[in-house]
DNA sequence: TTATATCCGACAAAATAAGTCCTATTTTTT
DNA sequence: AAAAAATAGGACTTATTTTGTCGGATATAA
């Protein structure tokens, strides 16, 4: 419960690594070996990040991935949505309630939605530069 | 990913309901029927909440559950820990790294732990009165 | 003594996440 | 032109986690 998926972890590790390369290309294979990540999965992770323009890819021999956007311009939410889709913390609140046996009588729909908004804000306010490098932990958020 | 467990949802629904009864007893069966929750599961949820003293139970005929603590005195974290155990958002950061194939070379251990602290603070700062009833959504947290 | 309730462990089923397999496409080098 | 090295991506299997079920034990009021 409330755990990041492996895909998001792999994505963040890759972006961290690629960002440190300052615009130089990195291949999926290098990342896969460096971090012991199954290459097929990593491939798909990188492809999704590319599709959502968090990374740039170059195909063919001497190809690879590199980063073109500023880390301050990418939010944690961007990464999560790209790899896992939108964060939905509840079973009740997906929309119509067709998928929840409690929907009709549920008494926490509103509180859950409000809390979800709080979480979403936390993810969208957190840019990757702060996520990766900020030493100072802000006390309030 | 990042979804509340059914147990936590059931627990919150129950506490919400019981809190509205202002100290009167509520049976597991009533809750189970009202909210269409499998009675065996709900039983265990309520028992855990009792064990962690978020609810009080009265056994035997005419027994049931009631609430004795102020909602402002119970945090969302209390409920989650009681029903699911501590929130651990990563696969990497459980401690020794024995359970993570990336641990040795992982480059996001620190950021993940910091973010986990942020999340923990969000959960522990959120008391159930605010969670259930506060209409005004604070803009920053 | 019976009925109604909490209490609780072991197991089964379902849902989700993670990983594998296989192939296609693109581009540089030889 | 062919081969090699890289990204791209669908279909499927396995593993893990979550959810639910079954069976019974204990406690208390009527």
C-alpha cells in the first residue's frame, strides 16, 4: 500500500543518471547493467518517458537517451503519470462507483477526494531538481 | 500504486460512522450491512483498531464498538499503521537492501527517504477531525 | 443455557505488479 | 548491401500482494 512501483523507481534512477550526464547519451543497456534492471522492462520505461517527452531518444547504432528539459521543469507527478498513470488513492472515488461495492453508502468519499487533492499537489509541486538534490528538508509543506 | 488498502478504507468508514454515534455502541454487523463490507474482514479491522486503542470494544450480547478518544487526537497515520503497518514507499529503502536487487548501486536512496519523510509528516499531521470534516482545504501543507 | 457479540488463525481466491519472450524498426559502420 | 547496435512494442507468464472465506473460540447479557 502506498508504495511506488518498480517502474517509477527505475524511471527515477534512469533520469537521475541521465541528468548527471549533462546532455550526453546513455543507452538502455548501460543503465540496465549499472543498476541491475531487467533490460526489457527498462526499455519500456524509457520508451514511455520518451513518449511523454521527459527524455529524448536517438535510435540506431550509437543511439541512446538523453535529457533536454531542466529538472526543475519536470515534476514527480509527470514521472508517475507517465509510467503508472494518474494517482488514485481510493477504490471508491474512481468516478461512477461501478468498481466499488461501498459506493452507494460510502461516507468518506469527500474526505478521500480532498486528501487525494493534497497528495496530488505534493507530487505536482515537487520538481525533480528538488527531489534529487535539495539537501534542506523544508519543515512544512 | 499509491492506493489506500481496503482495510484502511473500511477502518475510516467505521470510525466515521462510530464517531457520529457520539459514544453509543455500534456492532460490526451493523457496519457490515450498512456499508456492504464482508463481516469477517470488518471484524479484523475493528479488532486491530481496538488493539491499538483507536476504538473501544464491549464483548457479549449488546456488545459493540464505540469511540472514546477525540478525533483530533487520532491521526491518519495512526489508522494506517494500525491496519497496514508503517508506510514504506520504496522497494529499496526498507533497511538493509536485502530485498532490493538495485540496492548496491541505487542512486535515489536519499531522495526517496526524504520524500518518504514528507509523506509520513503529511499522514501524522492530519488528524481525523480535519480529515473527515474540515471544509476549507488549506492551500499549502 | 441460549443467543449475540467480539476475537483470531489458517487458508483460498482475486487482483495487481513485475518480468520474460519474441519480433520489428531505425541508423551507423563496414 | 549487409551486419551490428540500438530503440520500439505486443503478448504472455510468473510472482507478489491484497482481499476475502472458513472454521472455530471466547465473552456476556437475557
